[in-house]
C-alpha cells in the first residue's frame, strides 16, 4: 500500500532521507500558500528530534532533486531560500 501511495505521489525516485525532508517541508510550510523560506541551519533547529538527522549536503541535494521532480519550485532568484510546494501529500 505504501509503494502504491509513493507511485501515485511521484516519490518512487526518492530515498528515505529525501522523503523525510519532503514531509518536514510540508509540515513547516504555510498551509494556505504552501510557501516557506528554508535555510539548513534554521530548518534543522526547527525540526530537530529523535530520528531526524541529515547533513547540509543531503538537505540541499534533496531540495535540488525535489525541484527536478517538480515537487517544489523556487520562488524568486536562483539564490532565494523561498520555495512553493507543488503536488499533494
């Protein structure tokens, strides 16, 4: 059932770390606009807890992968830290 849900949401190409970061982005985003401003240090501080561990490199690699899969889009300039979440979770 989980595999079917992953297929439907387009998450099959994501690692477990990618999925965790994606879910945490959804939790941190504004519910009405689906936007958030996210930087590694602030994000880790906000979501730190048991089992939540990922490196800076993994975080930014995941953001890039999510952009390529059209699950998020950057708002503003290429150096902007503001994202709009696309799709449904």
